[in-house]
C-alpha cells in the first residue's frame, strides 16, 4: 500500500515584524525620554539659590499653587502642572509658615517637601505692617505657632512692666517692619527688639528735628507720626500732611482727622464714620478736642517719624482725598471746599459706573 505524500506545513508570519518591534521600542524609549525631561525640568531641577544657601520665607496664607506659579513666572521651572499634580498626590499637607534654609543643589521637589513641615523651619518671619495697631501686633504674635508665649497674654500695663518699658500705653512704641527671629523665639524678646528699634528711630529723628516744632517732647512727636501714618500711604505726601497738622497746632485749629475718631471708637467702629461719630467726644476725637491725642493711634514707620520732625514749609492747612489716590492740599477754606466737591463727584462717578 503506497503512502500518501505528506502535506507541507505552512509557515506563519510573525504578528510583529522586526522593524515594527524596533519602531515600538524607539517610541517607548522616546516617550520615557520626554517624560524624564519633563520630570527633570520640574520636579528634579535645582531650586534657584544665590550662593551656597539662602532663606525662603513662607507666610500665613501662602499656597503651593501660588508658590509653583511664581517659580514658573520667573522661568525657574517648566511644566508647573507636574509640580501641582505631585503636590496633590505625594504631599498632602499645606505649606507651613516659617523661614527655611534652602541649600545649593536642592531640587524643587525637595524644597516642596521641606516646607510642608514646620519642624524644618530655621527661623520665623514676623511682619509688622506700618499703621497697624499694637492690638493687631499682639494678636499676630498670639496666633504665631513659632513664637514662645511669655508676656502677650498679660494686660497691657503688666506687659509693659514685664518688658521694662517706662510707658503706660503701648501704642506706637514698636517699630513696624519685617523681622526674622529664631524659631521658638519668645514674644518678650521680639517685643523688646521692636521697642528698642522704635526708640532709636525716635531718638535719632528728635536729635535732628527741624526748629520751632509745636511738640513738648519726643513722645508728642511720636503721636503726630502715628496720625501722619494713618492719613496717607503715599510717601511723597508724608511731609505735606505733617506740615498741615503742625500749622494747625500752631494756629490753635483742631486737627479734625478721621483716623483719630476711628481709634477712639474702638470696637464700635464697623467700617464707616457717621456725623454722630464725629460729634461724639472721646479722648481721641480731634473734631471735638484740641491738640494731639493722648497716645499714638498706630505703629508709625521711620518715614512717618522723620516727617513729623520735618514738616513741609508750605502754607497749606487743609487736605482731602482726591478719590484717585493721594490728596489735594489747600491754603484756604474756599479752595478746600472746592476740592471736597471734586472728591464727592469722583465718588459719585465711580459708584454710577459700577
């Protein structure tokens, strides 16, 4: 019996050709390369440091999103979205207030992780804003977790005694500025430092003051500086405002300045002053009393102290806000009333355009 010839087996073609496999490998390698470049230019890129190390201050309210956006705006990182995704997935904590030491060679990722833990903070940044009150300063110290509390809980008279400060009222005695203290520094040390700085500024300015000023002593000059500070936030106007108030004191005119009324109202002030408020006497209402207030009404800056000692030499005795920033100064009541009407017109125009 003859054998049937066996059927030859068909060769099956491979699903992936050698060329296709090579192309896929090149694509995958390229993808990894692109991903690597993106990660390097964001997460693993060196944080910008001038010198071997520098301090990075994180304040209350700072967020990772704004921190990352700021780095991107300054061209320090690319692909900020990668950093934001990393933060959401890998860093669940918020940024912690404090001053951190960033060393040369640290990556952006390392810095992001460092500022999530207040234990890593080397120092504390204390911001004392010009024109804020002593109460606001004390409240900020009480809330600051990096400050050791020793005296801030005391009544003001006891606090001043504990700090060896020879005044009966704390307002105006502490210098506004931005300061850096060691983490865990006591409120006693911070307040003593701010007091000494303010007294030095006051002493230096008093020793170099202009002639014929209407102040009995340098404390009255400090009171004037606080009023000037609250009346304008335009540095170029400080001496002009000082001149108006100095001339009013010399002429026996009342200062008639709203910030003093607000200070005298205390907790009753809710954002607006009424005609009744202007008529209601308090030790600080310069519409109903003559002369200076009994104490400063805020923490004046060194610029305001200098302005109190060096008023301008014009004849202005009136000023009013322009409504567009700054003030209009006048030598007589007629011009002043005209400036007041211009200010009211600006307000009405702005209100109608809302």
